């Protein structure tokens, strides 16, 4: 079982599930507002998906991502034998045929649930989001990843879509004239957080190419690190982190400058670790050091999503 979990990158799946669950049960469900007539409303009653349907949305996302991890592992067996031989599962513990079958099952489940949920909210066209994500992950693994920058951006985009999809399936269908302004504000907030996740994930993907440079170079695979070199890869990764901090600062100034508790949280648990990484990235040279940077950035993704809770709590007790 541990080899199966390693194949589907269970730690990454838990991270994305955590983010989606926190957004609904830690943020959206605790929001109260007044409609156009001035009547108090609780957002828990004005979301499109029931609790069961929202859990299905989370599973659909996880199935698509798990399929993406599996197909990527299949195509990366040779390079992984050099970069991380102790973590190779396909061919050692799970056969390639079984891996392909698992990819097919997970992807079909994800897309199938997507079609079901799109019918539930009466927006059948929204199912194409799952189809597009699954297609992007396959194309990425089967060649697109060898297009520097673009391949990394595709993975980051899919990560961001795991946030955007909540707006499409849980908020947009519930918009009507009486709550339009408020609901669109929520969509705007989730879009901002999707951008945060995109920039962090893009930096993670760039740093991964640095950590995997040896194996990728041995097989002539074109990545940011093998194409531009380690030094410029670090510059590109740092540039993404600078953009993240810049956009986050803009977000704070525009929306939370009056909320000192929230600002303090952002500085201490989000900005400070990213600044630390930006500095250390140019000092690190060992593979294990790059892996440490990646872990820290994943933690920052969690603290970024948790900031939604901090904002709500600080507003209640300010």
C-alpha cells in the first residue's frame, strides 16, 4: 500500500484536499452578509453544492491529480532512476501495465464525477474543466514538460484551477440579483488565492528542475535547469517568489491594511519564509537542500490558504 501511496503522491493530494476543505468549511461556511433587501444571510445556505456534492468535487480533483502523478511517473521512470532511485515505484513494486490501468481508472472517475456535478448545478459545460485538466496533465507528461517555462506553468495552472473550480461549481450557480455583488466579491477573493497558489507552485516546479537536473541532462531532457543552467533557473524561481510577494503586498494594501492581526500573520507565516527561501536558494547546492526548499514552499501554500481563517477570526475579534 505504501508504494501505491507513493505513486499517487499522497502527500500532495492531502495538501490539495486540505486547501479545498478549508476554503469551504473554514471560510465560506462562516461568512454572513446582507442581500439587496438588507436581510441577513448565511453563505452556508447559498452555495450550490451540498456537503456530499462538495466532497465529490474534492475527490474529482484528487482523482484527476492522482492520474496526472501516475502518468508522469510512467514517463519519468528512466530519469527517476538517476535522480531519486529509492523512490521509483514503477517496474519495482508496481508494473507499468498496472500503473496505466490505475491512470485510466482515476482519470475516468475524476472526469465522470465532473460531468455528474456539472449536471447537478445545471451547467453541463463546466465539465470541460475536468477534461481540460486531465488532458493538460497527460500532454505535460508526454512531452510538454520538455518545453521550459511553459511546461512548468501548466502544472502551476492546474494547481490554481483546484481553487478556481470552487467558484465555478459552488458559487457561480448560486448568484442572483440579490446577492450578485457579494458573491462576485467572493469569486474575486478565490481568484486572488488561485494566483497565490499558481506563483508558489510555479516556483516549486522550477526548483524541481534544479533538483532533477542530473538525471534530466543524462537523458537529454529539456527543462529550465538543463536549458538555461542552474544559476538562471534560480533567478527564474526567485522571480516567481518576488511576483508572489509583490502581488500579496498589493492584496494586503488594497484589502487588509486596517487589519493588523491579518497583516502580522501574512508577514510572519507567509512573506518571511518566502524571503528566507529567496535568499537561501542562491546559497544551496545540494539536492537535499532543494528538496527542503520545496517542502517549505508547500507549507507556505498551506499557511496561505489558512490566512482565510485568520482574516475571518481577526475581523470578528478586532
